[in-house]
C-alpha cells in the first residue's frame, strides 16, 4: 500500500484553509488511518494559521506542521512541497483556496497506480478546465470517451498529485532552466506571468520535454479563487462541477488513439482525419498560436492568404468532432501554405459557437459590439469589487 501525504500550502488565509479542511474531512479514504496531513505554512508575520493548525485534529493519520523562519514566496514554497515525494509514495498538494470532492482520494490513488511508470506523464490533475486557459471567455470541451480522463500538455496548480518519479525529472530540468526567458514558441500567457509563479516553469517543462498531465473529465477539485498573492479579489470564475461518490475509474493508455490536447488546448493527432502528416500540421482553431509555430498545413477559422484544401462546419462539440466526423460547412479551413490565394472570410458562426451565444442574442450583436460589451462588463465588475473592498 502506498504511503500518502496531503500537503496544504498555507500562508495567511485562515478562512480558505478551514473551508478546504471541511472538504477533506468528507473524503472517503477507504478506511485508512495512515494518511499524513502536512500544514506547510509560509512566514506571513503572524502565527494565526500555525496556532489553528496546532489545535486542529486530523482523524486519518499523522499531522505534521512545517513553518519557515523567513518568507519563502509561493514559487519557492510550492517547490519545497513537491520535495515531500522523497518521503511519501504519493503527494497530494492543495493550496488553501481549493475545495475537493469526497472521491478525490480514490481518483488520485488509482491514477497514480495506472500512470506510475509512464514517462509521458508529468503529473495527475484533480481539477479540469471548463474554459480555455488562454481565452477565458471561450469554452473548453474535451472530447468524451469510454474513459474518465484525457491528456493535456500543461500542468495544474488547483489540485495536483505528484510522485517521486514524476517530480524528480521536473526538478532536474528546473535546475538547468532557472531563468525564464520569453519566447514566441510558448503560450503568450506564460511570458507575462509573474516570476513568483512556479506553474509557468512546470508548464514550460511539459512543453519542452513533451510531457503531459492526466486530467479528469469531471473534476475532483474546484478553485474558490480567494484573494491572495496572484489575485486581488475573490471571484468564482474557476468554480467547476465536482465528481462525487466512490467508483472504479477507467484510465486510457497514453497512445495516438487517446484524447490528447497540446498546451494551447488544441487537439493533437488530427492529421490522419485531415489526410496530412501530423508533423506538417498546425492546429490553430482558437487563434492563439504565433506564426512562428505555423507549418505547411494550418487548420483554423482565421482567413489566411493560402489555398484552402478542405473545409468543415462548426456545430458539433467539441470543436474537433467537426473534423473527425467530416461535418460539412465553411467555418473551419485547412490551408496549404505552399500555395497563395485570396483570403476567404470566416463564417460568423464561429463567434456564436465560441461564446455559446443563443441565436436570438447573436442576431442583436456583431463581433465589434460583443467585444465592447465584454470590456464594459469587465470594467464594471472591477469597479464594483474596488468599491466593495473600500
């Protein structure tokens, strides 16, 4: 039986910590009483969290309290939490604004058992995205399969599971890549994240080393997004539905037939369905990839000055099903960049599809007015938060 530790990344958010613990108390640990609970408390200049941790009673195993004489900062703190994999077979790391389902342990334990020796896998995520992480207004819908999980080439910080065999290669890579240099070959967001982010390094590790995280179709954790080091206001933008109830999970082998997404949330392995080599294809349906990544064939909704080889509609969800099912239409286009041509305007259906607008709503707005309305509501929301804070 694997040794298990749950590591709580703490600073000064006692309310969030109490909420997280209330969810952990409801988790089904399969009758085990040897689950270690580790309070890893960064120095915030107050003993509020430490005093609470000392009094807290953990009924499922050993309680450990680790404090620091000096402020670590989130990046350094998280990296030290990962080092608990040197002592425990399986480490579940949770920041203090996370909430977990009662099935969290079963999912994590079974996933580690399945992917423990797979070198393609960099870690296990408890959280799953419902929005595109590069375009938060756009939905993300992974293609469902007979399994309970899929793969994506980005790491996760909102509930993750590490083992020594997964953590060690990342730390070795990090020792060679301590300085984060900007690049057009990685998602633009990573270039802009603050240096206090450890996740940007783990994401880049996955991208450059070709490693993937295992993501559940139905989330085992959700993010309450309390105000903290990387957020000034508490929001509910990242709340997702949770899987509840004990079950035996089905995990896919990492293979070309699996459901796999790249770091831009674009589906990998579409070359066969398109009739072109995968190594000559760039899938850029959401328009987030820089031209430096373009290859001979480009699959996108953007109008480009190249020959259109094939066209597809954009009604099926997720978006790649339109290609896999050869759905007729003129919205998604496969271009051959070896031949120039006049660009063809994309169908307006793309906008409605992307933002899940109803037809009645869509008739009243165009692309320009939609962008303006989003800016207006975003600005209003920000002003209301500032007013509330005062």
